[in-house]
C-alpha cells in the first residue's frame, strides 16, 4: 500500500510540474512600439558618478535618466547638474542644462538647452550646447557663447576651455574687457 501512495504522490507532483511548464506569459506587444527603442534602465532624481582609477571626474544629477544598450548612451533630462572635479578631487566648476547625453564608451557628455557653467572664481559661461571631453578634461562648443568674469564680458561663436574656465579660447570674439 505504501508503494501505491508513493506512486500517486509522484504522479500528482509530476502532473503539477508539467502543468507549470506550459506556455509562458508573453509580454503584450504594442503596435508601433519597437522594444529595442525602449531604455534598458530608467531612474528618477538620480546621481551618476564618473570616475577614472578610483578618482571622481564628475558627478551628474538628473531628474530623469534613461540608459540604452544600443547605442551605448545615457540620456539625461528634467534638469541636469554636473559637478566637475580636478585630479585632487576638488570641485572646480558646475554645469547646469535642461538635457544631456553621456556616451558610455568614453564618458563624454553633451549638454543642451540653457547651458551654464560657473567656475570657482565666479567666471560664468552661457550657451545652448556644450560638450565635455572626459579624456582631455576639456569643454567646447561651436555655438554662440557668453562669458562673464570679474575681469571681462566676452561673447563669440565657438569656444574651448579647461573645465575650470581658466584657460579658454573664443573664436570670432566680440566683447569688452576692463582696464587694469
């Protein structure tokens, strides 16, 4: 009798197992939406730290972050703030913009929409689009820029600088400088 109960229990378990191995629930496919175009990760009110060899290069905050695997990029929106750091991990400047994009392969950043950079010595840069080259620790743009500092007010089209806004070049410059 025990043997019969054992076989009955095994038969019930096997049946339950086989019923559980039926067709899996498939996700609903929405017409007109390609799943490959959707982000692999999303987060709200988040912070991303970019570092190299354990040293912080930049800390990025955004209201909404979307990470994609193809192409390998992270899109930032709903207010972006980037704090830049030097080799001693001291904050050197702060960038704000409406949106941004980080290339995952290089950690380079593209900021757009009311871009402003303020350095520790109160030099202020304003433009509509700005790029940060993580490897060279430089910022640049081909857009129109306005720079205000304790010494000068300068504007022009095209710009490149270190991220501290100490050594910058403006192409096609116009503006005024205070005499010393």
